[in-house]
């Protein structure tokens, strides 16, 4: 294999691993920040969604 | 930081004002319950930043609905520095009812008369100074929609927040003023905050107040025995409401002078439109027709079926492949493309023909290893491109649905469907979160908090995923598009529309089933204010679409691409970690996992009856649990290998999502019946992890496992029935008989003809 081919082969592997590890790390960080389930982009992610923040008892009288 | 709370009736413009103040993209819906929890932001144009809290819309501070409890508790417990009461100036009397209650709380209060642009347009005149003098609190004219009067409102609210305010009541001249005073003094003696507010609520018999202040409630009880009223008797709540409205009518309504142009009893434009759109007989057909029109413009390939009627479509061939592909975006053998088809074709052209081709050529030119080229082309780029191609179509669908919602039409649909839904055990109120499910199940499930009845809420959360969300739309578009491509006379948009309708019908059927079994009970009443029709705000629509686009791109560049890489890896490596060429994919880890589960899917038409690549459907259904878009990206990633691995190539090498499904049809032998069953399975089964997590959070403890079982059983049984009935029409008779037997059983049980004896527990023998 040509040197350029080796470089791009390695880059492809690093990119793929980096993406997978990065996404997993991102989800873990989001969960620790209380935005662990959703990222749906909906307006409820501003604070009213159970998937995006830890459930707070008593807010809605229940 | 100082805090201002926005309080007011539903549809008075609170969230519009909130967005204008905070620059937020909070969604403005046109029916009650869009804001189900408080929303917070910051206003930075005062001498110090001010936190703005958008409370849910309420008609009063009585604790009958979750929204009223949220708003009331926030104002009483969190003690904002000022409450900005937004009043719809076009509906003054009704809005001021809440104002008279807010006035009773010891909190600085400013009234914002919103929709002043509509008042002026109608020729009416509103004297804000007169109203301010009568109310005793600052009153500011604004138009949140046109961004007028906002700065003045905030400056007056800021000034008001610096001065404490004692509550005042409009009931001072009523027959129960005396007992209110006595209770207030008693509460003040106990150092209870907001004594006037609590005293009035006790007089009304407010259940929260009765529980909190039993001693003072005795005082009210004693007063009741001596008090007599010819109209209301002992119903002090009605008496108080009547007294408030009388005071409003006598003292505040004079501030609004109606235009002389208006005839008494004349119908407004909204009323005239409602005569048609909410007509008893025409309303449902009109709704179905509008929905079909929306789906045709989104998923159809032949605009208004002109080519089917006149037959003028043809594929342009100039000799230049790129030019031919570009022209085909707008016009091809199917005819003139619909807006949705144009966007899909254009995105497909850019993502696959241009970018995808350049990436593949670039990787090949570098001389990278074959597996690295496959990883980049199919695993990384393939997964993203497969999903992103459908994004424009999904956005077009969102745009149309948002127009229907923001114009006020969807509120009418909830009202119309209440008549039908009530027969199946739910009120039309439940339709509101369901229709939100067409966008995303997550906010739809959160919106069920506005349903006061617990059983209705649980039932609604269970059927919301049956309303095909934006993530599932690519599955339907790809599969229906493939069926239309392979079978003549089939229209993709009709198929998609039929499947969407089927999801809605299944929701109604399962609601009825639950009402007859585990969720028996009365249907709660449904009262809703219908907002006037108005043209949706362009800016609001575009902001909403931009949010959705950002979400899709973020999802595609994170979870989808990561899932595609993992799928590519598992489909190109064996258990001993040796790399497998495309043609050996059937020996991969993924193929083994898929084949292990294949037998389960056989009754649904995508199991053991398929050829060697049939496991792809099983794997796609499983990856769809992470995110429904993964179904298409899975097809895209795996079909690239199938296409390359089959000797002689295949008709379509899966250059787009539709092509991927066509390839699968040709290579696995799956029939259209199996594909429809696969669609139905994905529509009705467990939604994505995010939606499932929200449902779990909103479901009472211990009920979620039943919800999971409900989804699994419903999807499995329904898709099996669909496959059997479409493949062997005689099975329709068996299914009909079974359904009839179930219906007969419930009818006989409800009439008391069939009863179940409860086993009596034997009492222990008495000791002598």
C-alpha cells in the first residue's frame, strides 16, 4: 500500500473510533448534567421534560 | 436576580411575550397545554438582568388542573418580584377574572393589555388609564406579536417590583365580605402570608385551603349557616364567581368601547369559517382531505396526479449525467415533482450523487485499504446520508402541520374529534398531545400532564407512539417509495397517508380496548376555548423549522453516525475479529445475531421465509430502538455491501433510502405485504429509548412494564394480522370473527350477561 493509502486508512479507523467514543462520552456528560435522555430539540428540553432533567417532585402538585 | 412571572389565560400571548423578552424559541401553540411547565429565560434590557418565568395558561387560581396548581404554587411559594398579568384585550371581561384573583395576593402586579393591534384594527377603543385607575395596578398596552410596548411594560414592572403591594379584593361590597375580613384577620394573627387570598379561597371552599386551615374553615361554616342567598344557596364558589364578574362588568368593562361598525350578534370571520370547518357532517371529511393534501405535497411524486391524468412525464437525457440528475429533481418519468419530492430529490442529489460520489472517488484515489474505503463510504457517510436525504421532506411535513396548528385549526380538530373520541372512552382533550406525536413523541407525552384524569393520561401516553413521528417518517417514505417503484399503479403518498391513518385508527382501537379492560372509568368533560383563526407568524414557523433541522443534523452527526459505524463493523467482522469482504457478510457477527432472532419475525413476514439477507430487517428493527432513523441508515449501510457482494450487481445499488429498500426487496424476496407489516411493526412497537424514558417518567410507578408489554404485543399481533390478511385474503374472515367475538364478549359483559365470580376469601374459624 502507498504511504498516502496507509495514512488515510489509519485516519479512517481513528475517525470511526473517535466518533463512537465521542458520542458515548457526550451522552454520559449530558446525563450527568441532567439532560440525559432526549436531545430531541423540542421546547420541553428547556426544562419541562423528564428525559432532559431529573424529575422534580412537587413541581406540578403530584 | 429579580424575577418576573408571566401569568394569564391560555392563548393570551404569554409565550409570544416570553419569546420576545428572552429571545427564546419556545414553541407557541394555539391550544391550551402547550406550556405544561414553567419556562425560564432572562431579559437583559433593564438596569439589571431580570429572570422571566412563563407560567402555564390558567383561567383561575383554583386547583382543578395541573396548570392551575403549577401557576398558583409558583406565585405563592416562589414569591416573584412582580407578576405580569397578560390580558387579551380583545376578550377583556373573561381575562380580568384571573386579574381579580391575582390582585388578592400580596405581590406587585402589572397588567399587560396584549393584542392591542387587534383591538385597534377592529375599530374598538380601550382606555388603559381608566382601567389602571379602576384596578389600582399599572396597566400597559402591548402587542407581543408586533413587539410594541414591551420596553415600557418591563420598565413599569421593574418600578413596581421595588414597592411592596398589599392584596386588594373586588369582593369588598359582596354579601360575604364580612366573613372574608374575619378570616383574613384570623390568618394574619397566625402570621400566614397572603391572608386575603387564603381568606377568599376559604370562603370559596377551595380544597387546598380547607385542608390547610381547618380552624378558619369552621368560621366560614358558621357563617354559612346564617347566610342565605336565593340564587346560589350555600354555593359560595358560585357566589364569589358571580360577584367578581358583576364587579368586572360594572367597573372595568367601561374602559373598552366597541366600534359602532360592529353589528350586535354579527359573526366574526372565525365564526364564519367554523360554520364549515366544524360542521357536524363535513368536519371530519374536511380534516381527512386537508391531511391527505399535506401528505400529498410532502411525499407525493406526481404533483396533483397530473401525470397520471395527462401522461406527460418522461426522463430527460442530455448525455450529461449530472445535468440529467439535476433536471430529474424537478421533472422526470413520474411527472412534475411535489415540493416534498423536489427537496428529497435535491438533497439526495447533493448527498449521494455529488458528495457521496466525491468521497468515494477521493478515498479510492488515496489508495486506502478496501475496508477503510467501505468504512468511510458506507459506515460513516452512508448512515448520515441515508437519514439526511429525508430531512427536507420531514421538515415540509412539520411546516404544514405547524401551519395547521398555529392557525388555530388543530384546536378545532380536537373539538370535532371529542364527539368521536368520547364514544371510545377519552375526551377530545387527549387528541392534543396525540397530534403533537406527529412531530415527536417526547413533547407529546409531556403534554399529557394537562390531562387531569390519571387513566386517560396513561392510555394517551401508551397510544402516542402510534402517531408516526418525524423519525419514523423516513421509514414510511422509503418503504412506500420502494413499493411504488416496484409495483405499477401504486402511489407512494397514498400509501404513506394510509399508514398514518392506520396508526391513528389503531390508537382509537386500543383506547377502546383499554377502556373496556384495565382502564375502565368515566370520560372526563372537555371544555376548551377556541382561539380566533389567524395567519401563522412566519418568523415563528421558521424558528420552529430551524429548531427541528438543528435537531436532525445533531442527531445524524451523533447517534446515527455512531450507530452506522457500529453496524458496519459488526457486519464486516466475524466472531474471530477477521475482516469479511462484502460478499461474505452473511458470516458476520451481525448476521448471526439477526439470524438468531429471525424466527420470531416469521409470522410478520420478514423472518425465515426470506432468503439469506433477510436478517437485515430484524437488525434494522432492533437498531430502530435507539433512534427510529437508524432503520433507514441500517438499510443503507448493509445494502451497500449486499449490492456489491451479489454477482452481476443489482438493479439499484441503493443510492438512496428508497433504492436501498428496492435492493432488499430484490435480494431477500420480501413481499410488499411483509414490507407493510414491517412498517406497521415499527410504527406500533416500543418507541425510541428517549420516548420510552419519558413515558416511564410520566407513568405511575409499576405501570411502565405493562406499557412495554402493551407496545410489544400490539405491534406483534397487528403486524402479524396485516401480513396474514394481505398475503392470504381468506384469513380476513378468521380475524373478523375473532374481533367480533371480542366485541361480543365486552358487550355482554357490560350488559351484565357475562359475569366473573370473585373467589371469596374464607374467614378463619372463630376461636372458642
